[in-house]
C-alpha cells in the first residue's frame, strides 16, 4: 500500500508532466503560425530614413512601373541581408539617377534667423525693408 509521501510524489510528477506537455503544445502552436508576409513596398519603406520615402514617392509618380520593379529587387536584396543599414533620401536619389531615372525634387532653402526658419524670399524682403 503506497504511503502518503509516495502519493504526493506521484501527484507532483503527474502535474509536472502535464505542464511540460502544455508548454510543448504552446511552442508548437506558436511555431506553426504563419508570419504575415510583408510586401516589397513595406520592406523597402522600413529601410528608408530621412527624406527616403519622399524621394521614392516622387519617383513613383513619374516612373510607376520602373519603381515597382525596383522595389521588388530592393526588397529581395534587403531580405537576403546583402544591403545593410538604412537608406537615406540622398543615397536613394543618387541610385535612381545612376540607373537612369531622372526626376527633380521639390527643394526649399530656409535660413535660420532669430530662432525661426525663413525662406530666401523672406530674408531678401527683410533686407530690402531695412535699407
């Protein structure tokens, strides 16, 4: 006849086995969940910094089919780990120029004066009024 101590040990062992099976089942279920597949556009956008998204969208307006192909290829290179680090807007613009996609960006030159940003027009107007 099993003693009280042996019954407690068996009960504890059964409880541990049950917990181990539950944790294995949870791990198996988590590994079976299919991660959502990111689109090429999302993969490239995550790698862009600074004005990179602005450059990409400006180029897309003028060259939609070429940018779609370029995004697919860039996404593959990024996923393979061959392109490391973020891509700045300047780098992307230079790359697009090198592959033959000529387009212009809207640029504004602003001057910091007195704690505020002024356009060149405002700066010159202020100088003309002071004279």
